[in-house]
C-alpha cells in the first residue's frame, strides 16, 4: 500500500475552500485511475497548540508505481491543476509506503 497525503494551510476563504473542494475537486479526484480509497477532513487539530493545517487529504494506491501513473494520467494532471482554484494557502504534498505495525 502507498499513500499520498495533502496538507492544506489555512485558505483566504475557508467557506469557498470547503464548497469547491467537495463539489468540484473531489469529483476530479474520484476519476483518477488506480485510486483505491481516499479520506479527507476539515477538522484538523493539533495535540498541543494551534494546528498549521486547515484540511487534510489521504489517498491509497496499490504501490508507488500506481500512484505515480495515476498522478501523471490526464485525470491526475487535471486534479493537480485544479488545486489553485481553492487552496489559496498552498498545499503540502507527501507520499509514503505504508508499514503495518502489530502490538
């Protein structure tokens, strides 16, 4: 499993961000090939102090190659280009292989 995570700092217009993200951006994301699942939240909290992020997004792919191919696809490029339409605070994009832990 490979995850893509996007951390969004506070935008200039939080209401526009929420509305545009749910109604315009996520439908583009859903069309990305190889996407297994995704999650997002506008309720980002820090364990101490104020959080540096307004929203968080997490996507799952089978592996890094599937994620790379998805991001390079026409659908992935369209989703990436759309970020400027709502994320006025920018976006931090990271990805990583998932390691399962046991207790």
